[in-house]
C-alpha cells in the first residue's frame, strides 16, 4: 500500500515546537563539545564511568545524551512534513539523496577540520551528520513505503541492535558486516584513522521513527497527545530498566542514592539501545509538549537556533575550537607544543591545559550567545530565499 502523498498538502504549517526543541538540543550539544575540548581531565576521563566520575561531570554528560537522538528523530519528522506539504515523492526522494550525500561530504571535510583543526586530516569522525546523511539516503529509497511501515522498520532495527550483543555470532564476514551496520568501531588507515561512532542502521532507525510517526503533527489537537506519548515512553523505560531489559549495561546499587540513580540512568548510547531511545525520546516528547505551551524570549532564542540547525552545527565547532586555541595561548602553550594529530584538539601532551567544569559552563554560555546573532540573520536570509542551495544548509 502506497502512502497518500499524491496530492499537494500546502496547508501543512511549520510546527514551531519542533524548532524550539531542536534548538534546545543544539544549545545543550554545544555544552558537551565545550566540555570535550576545554575540561581539564576531559581528554582522559570517561564522564559516565562511575568509578572515576563525579555527579557534576556525569550529569553534564548525561543531559547532552538527549541531543543526538532528538536531532536525528526530528530530522526524520521534518522530512515527513516536507513530503506532506509538497506531495511529490520523486522530488523529495531526489532531495533526500542529494542532501544525504551533501551531509556526508560536510562530515568528512568542514566538520572534520572544525573538530580537530588538523590540516593533515589524520582522524576522520563518523558521527551525527554522517549518520543523518546515510539515513536520508536510505529514507529516500523507502519513500514509497507507508509511514507506518517505515516506523516499524525503525523500531525493529532498534530491537535488533539491542539484542545483537547477546547473540553469539562466529568470527567471519557475517559478524564483520553486522558490526559495520550496528556497532561503533575504530579503523586504522595507515597514518590516518576513522572513528566510527554512529553506526549507520542504529541511527537510521531513529530517523525512520521520526519520519514514520510524524503524522501525529498533522492531526488536529496533536498537542494534547505529546505529553501522553512522552510519559508512556518514560514509564516503559523505568519498567524495563528496573528489570535490566533493553540495555547492554546493567545497573546496580552504589555507595549512595545519587550514584545509584546515576547507575540507573547510565544507559548505552554507542550504539543507542532500546532503553536509551525510550529515555531520550520520552523526554523529547515531553519537551515538545512544553514548547507548545511556552511562548517567550527564551523559546524564541531556541526557535532561532532550531530553524538553522546545520548552520549552527558547522559554525559552533569553529567558534569553540578558536576559543580553545585562544585559551591555550593565554595559558602559555606555544604553537609547536599543540597536538592536532592525536585526537587532542590542539591540547599539548604532558602539559597542563584546560579549565575547570565551572569555566566550561561559562565558556559554553558565551559561545551560544556569540552564535545567536549570526543564526538569527541567517534564518531571516534563508526564509526570504527558500529555494535553491540554501535548502541544503
């Protein structure tokens, strides 16, 4: 059965709450990247390792877990609303494939350099932009399937990748192929390397869910359903997590209530398990419900960022990294001591650099404030010229 997109549906309006929540995710994402680059022990410490972390560091990282799944899910949602508005499957398929290829190119050029500032491109990072790119390409080939089937495919992929770690698979081509589709990895390529952080099908699953369930936003009175969906997802998370179902890592009682809560919430992002998706997407739906009710200066700021997410994403890496280099110069690190080849962002080896967590938050707020005006101007420029190459940025 083909989806009913044969007629143009130009009455589909932009859903402002999607922009608000996507913008919030982008803002919080910048906190995670600021911590990665600036925090004193950030290069060597796993913020979710309960044996070495602190509550402040753990929750700084934990709250940023919501960004990628929200970003990816709403990318799928926006793709559906765009298709619903035009009704042209062929044109939307071509656009999704072309944009997917464009995102892959950006990931391995503009984004890669912005992250590492390494002119030799010794390290390539396959993460959220590339994952969305692949997701768009695969979605483009699936557009003639009904939204319900696409959502079912997405949910099935999440279940498969959650179960796979517990299935004994013998060494060989099959295990290698499955690993490439569902699990992170690191590949040495001579003097270069690829950090495969966002497996293709794991994140395509979330994008497919966003596309397949987006019909919700075309129904009258959808606002009242957002809280119910979010609450149901969070309740399912609590129930499954309590019985250690749906995640690779089990939780356990710790030395106190705070660390026990941290253990309970410490679900697996790489790859995103069922528990991770229930928790993060549940919170996303609650935030969408709140965004429908809020209308003030703060939501206006988030909405601005949410209207130009790719522009924000590209620029924020360069702003954060230039700020880091400025700090290193202030801290007396000479250029020849800066390491750009070992996934250190320029941070020197065997030399103190970086700032405390409090200053990470200060720098993060400054970065977001600095990005607001360029994003606002670009959003206005893009809105006045809705066609052409601007659709891809």
